[in-house]
C-alpha cells in the first residue's frame, strides 16, 4: 500500500463571515479525493465548532514538507 503525506490548512468560517483560528491537518491517503475526505473528517473531529450548523470548513492543500523535528517548511521546487 502506498501512502503520501499531505498537509492541509483548515479555515473555519461562519455563515456571517467570521473566521476562527487556522489549524493544520495531515493525511496519508494516496488518492487526492480520499485524502480530502479524510482531511475533512479530521478537521471536524479536531474542531468543536463542527457541532454548530452555521460553521463550515475550507480546506487548502499546502505545499510544505515536514522536517525531522516536526516543523513545516516550504517546498520550493
């Protein structure tokens, strides 16, 4: 089984336009469609705002890598 680490930036936005703080979610699915679904599930589990109907999640795939210390660094290629 192949696995590919993808890092997603999650923006929580209400229907009135208010923004909650951003956070990051990591997925390891190989197919991009399954990775996006997994990222949305992880974002809903991580945020308590998912209990309310007027809050939604916006996912953006980031072009960063994880170094040996767990920090995210920009990938420049």
